[in-house]
């Protein structure tokens, strides 16, 4: 009897093992079906690819226990164990994958002020994430922004090295910089603030090119950059130190640390950051006057959240940025004793608070927010005169100055989602906000004073309407009352998105914007030229600029099992009316004087091409190139006595970048990056020993090539990872070679890459 039972059992098991079943199912990510996902049982060589609906089917699967491997270049590999038997021959699985390198479906907020997938946003939103910032070895926001299509970060002073961001060829005053969605980055702060925001403070940066004033008020004509600080996600830490050697002789040391705490219920958390940077003076041409100033930066802050329930959230952030900056004669002693120098000490506080309440079954949300910034600055800008009596006057009353800027912003936003109303879905947004900015900047010795308060109250309304499954219409307008503008300013906005087969999007956009008469921006930087101090004053008749911006684009992505490839082609056109320009009105006892005036119209137009690819998470490429023109209707005289030109100065017609990442995520990996800056026209004042005449020069193009290598070592015992890295920035030393020399140099005659060839090494320790 026992033998019979044993025989029957063996026969059953034999039949069981030689029987076949079927495994089918659907693969998703965030509830969206995924195409071209590989699903297979490796030991049996049974494979399938998901179709356009995310479905797969594995036929003739032997009875037994199997491991199914699911893989796609854009998602983390997943392995699951299943059993197929006579009693359960047909399995139906539903599997959710976690994205890795694919950011095409990231959620963004800047384009519509509501959370949307990038591919579903009617407005193109580019994202610069912390991984890219690490790949290009960016120390601060300024270093990273040049690795975005249509963006350029330029250095505009040989002495103090202030920077400005150009979007689609428009100067820094036309770009709105936001911190966590709030315009608290004041005009005074923007002169040096791009270098003062460390990368370990940043989670990601969202960029919109083109007019965005209907959402964010004045000065968003060129575009909007939204710096989103790190938020608490899970417990962890990171400590990083790197040492740079600029052209083999000048040290630059950076130390940073981050820590995050999240409670067990995951309804509260806080993340901290600390950053310190010390850079020595760098003299490129050997005249004992610096081309890169001394920097001593210390920054720290926190970002936190608290969930009161499933439908309520409070976020709070606070940060302090301190910077000491000195450039000019490399001299030991007080700044006013140097033959020529600029010295700045900045103390910046920034903070924000946001409260969000979701209700009506999450169809509605109410957001109220407040932001604050204060910048206190002590500064010196001076040059020692040549004659004895003037030297005595200079030493008696050296041109030290003080600045204090305070920015306050508050408002609310109400979102409501309508369903099945003349279409599939319509999200309505209504909001109001108030922005206060007070600027005081004084240098008594130069009779220089700016004391101005701006107040702006804005109301915005928007409809984000999904007309059909493939067609989305965004319309909206903002009405602003600015105390420096007589009438109400109405800024309409409209965008149309058509989606073809989920992987292709066509967009058409229009936006109107304005730029109010500004008390302080990059134009008002005090510069050295020809042995004097050039200053800018505002015309008493200065009126706001108005703009009309148009863009059209196509975005295409091809996603296969082993690779992702895509492109975005965008054409843009911006018309400026009453555009600002600097009119040279002569000289006084201190130096050249310019007046900021309204002029004629100007047109900025061009195309931007973006390419991206990733092969099997082994090689990843991101690149962008812009071809454009930026011209006034008629000639502008930039230097008194010289024939004017129609071209915008300091604005190349061609520029671009590329980042090639090799073996990301593996033990040894690296990145190569490239920045191209085309030729441009730059005014050059006489006065230095090497420059006898005033002229408008056309520069040569620059090719800036850099690379970085990483070695990663896991220390599982301490649940940590050690990252050793090193590289060279500006490998070919593509750097300006025609700097002025001596104390009478034209300090605004500077262009090209921010610094020469730089070697660096570093170590990072972080939690797994």
C-alpha cells in the first residue's frame, strides 16, 4: 500500500512538473501603464514585452516556482517569486515599478502653480536636479544653471565678479528668481546671490523660458527660475569636502553637511544644511590685481514639514547666508588703502511658510503662504587718486557704503478641480498676493543714494482645461497694481498642449509681461572704468517695459527596453516695448555717468534644441543648443562718441552645453561636460595701459570642457557609502586672455568662462 501511494505521489509530482501554465498581467508606474518593459523567466528563456497598455503574457510556463525579472532602462529592476501549479495554472499579476533615471514624468509646480507631470504641463518646465549638479561639480546655483538649455550665467565684473542669469538672451533683470515659489530673491540679493546659494541647499531647480508674468508679477519676461530647497524624505546624513586648485596656484576649499530626521509616523520631518567656502584671490595676468575675488561664505538653514492629518500640511524654511568678498589690488590692509578694490560683506536671512488644506474629496485645495528676506550689506568701491590733495580727501572720507534690503510677500491660492464639465477635467486657480520690497543703498563719498520702496498687489486667475484626452488648454491672467506704475497692468497668458501617442507633445504659448522701474538691479552695479567710478542713475521719466512672448515647441521621446532617446525643439519670439537702455550722459568728478532710460522697441527671437539619451543605465547624455538674435529696432550708443549698434551687448547668438554621464550608479563612474559660448559684442573703455581707445569689441568663442571621476565604496556595517572623486574643470584652459591691467582697468570688460583650468579632489560620506 505504501509503495502504491509513493508511486502515485511521484507520478503526480511528475505530471505537476511537466504541466504548463500561463502568467499574464500589467506593469504600471504611478497608475500609468508602461510600454516596452521586459518580463521574463531567465532559467526557462521565456520572455515578453509589455504592449501600449502595459500588458504582458508568458505562455507555456512549467509548473513550479519561478523568479520573474522585470526590467526597463527607466525603472529599477524588480524580481518577484511566483508558483504555477495544476490547481493554479493561470496567474494574473499587477506590478508597480519605481522610476530611476527617467525624469520625463516628474511632477513640477512652477508652470501652473499646481502639481503636474512634466509631460502633461502646457508650459515647458525644465528640471535641474541635485544629481546633475553633482555630476558637473557645481559649488553653487551659479555653477549649475549654465547646464540648462537657453540659459547663460555670465560674470560681469573683473573686480567683484558679480554674476547675472540670461534666459533666451535677456539680461538678469528680466528673469524672476524664486525660492520655493516665492519672489523673495530681491534685486540687490541677485547681484551676488547666485553664488551664495550652495548646492547642498537645493533639491531641484525648475526653469520656465519665456514670459511668465501672469503668474509671478514683474520681471518674469525672460523666464522664471524656481529654486526648491531640500525637503525631509527619510533619515540620513551627508558630509562632503572638496579642495580645488585654480590654475595650479589658488586654493578653493568647500565643506558641506546635510542631515535629515523624519519621525516614525512620517508626519513630521526636518532637514538641515551647512556650507562653508574659502577661496583665495586669483590673479590671471600677473599685474597684482585679482580676476577672481577672495570669498569667505558660511551658510546654514533648515526646511521642515508637519502633517496635521491626511489633508493638511505646513512647511517652513529658514536660512542664513553670510559672505565676505574682496577683489582688486592684492594688498594686505584696509580696502581703501588698496590702489583699486571692491569689498562686500553680506548677511542675508530668508524664510518662508506654506499651509495647504485639501478638501472636497481632494478636488479642492487652499494654500496660504508668506515669504521674507533681508539683506544687510557693508561695502567699499574705490580707487586711490593720483594727486596728493585728492589722496588726502580719499583717506579722510573713503567711499564706504551701506545697503539694507527687506522683502516681504504673502498671499493665498485656491484650486478647484471640475470634472466632466465641457471636457474631461478643468482645474481652476484663483489667488492674490502682496509683495513689498524696500531698498536703501548709500555711498556718502560719491553722493550716491537709492532709497526706494516698491509695493505690488496682484490678483491671478487661471483655467487648466483638459478638453479631450489629448488636448489641454491653459488660459489665465494676472492684474497688478504697482506703486511705481500709474495704471493697472494686465498680463494675459495662454498655452495649448496636444499629446500624440503619449510620447509626443506639441505646445503653443503666449504670455504678456512687464518690468517695473527697478530701484536696484544689475544695471546699477558701480564699476571701474578709465581711472574713475562709473555709476547709473534712473531717468525721472522711466516707464515700465512691456513684453509679448510667443513660443512653439515639439517634444518627442522614444522609450525602449534598453534605451531612452528624445528631443525638444522650441522656437521663441519676444517683443519688448519701451525697452530699457543705459545712455552715457557724460562724466563728473567721480567718473562716467549713465542714465537708465526707456528707448525704442527690441526683438529677441531664436530656436533651442535639446537632445537626451540613456542606454541601459550605462551612458546618459543631456545637451542643448540655442541659436538666436537680440536686437533693438535702431542703434544704441553704448559709449559716448562711438557709433551705436543694434545688437544687445554681452549676448552671443549661439551658446549651448552637454553632459555625458558614464556608468551612473556603478562603483566607478564619471561625467564629461561641455559649455560653448559664442562670440559677442562687448564695450571696452580706454584708460588701462593696454587700452588706448574706446571701442566695441567682438569676442572669440569659448569651449569649456570638464570631467569628473567617482569611486564608490559601501560600508554596510555602518549603513554608509564613501564617495571619492576628482576631476578637472575647464580642461583646455579656455579663459579670457585680454583682461585690462592696473588700477585704471575697465572692470566690466570681462566675458567667457567664470574661471580657468581648475583641478579638484574630494570625499563624500553619506548614509545608504
